[in-house]
């Protein structure tokens, strides 16, 4: 068994490593519980604000970027 306190604004990391979450605002607990309960959906507006600040990566970003390069006539001439 292991317990630790991880203090951060990085909720993407919290999702990856935590089982339970406590969200604090100005030194007061505003939400706490199992991470799935706290994050899906968040019940406090501050938790929602923190979650909305986590950037989401487009899983197809590399395919889109490669296709745009391959279909570029300027790059095709350079080959």
C-alpha cells in the first residue's frame, strides 16, 4: 500500500496516476472522491475550469500533417 500527496494543476497527470482526487480552491476542499466520480462529470465549477484547461491532442494529427505534406505540389517537385 502506498499513499502520497501530489499537488498540481496538471489534471492530465492526475488522471494518469491517481485513484482518488481532492480539488482545492483557496485552501478549501471543493470536491473529492474517486477520480472517475470527480472528473465525469465535475460537480464544482473550479474542477470544470481545471479540466477545460487540459489540452486534448488530436489522435490523427500526424496523419493529417503527413497527408498535407504529401499532397503539396511544391514538395512533390522537390523529390
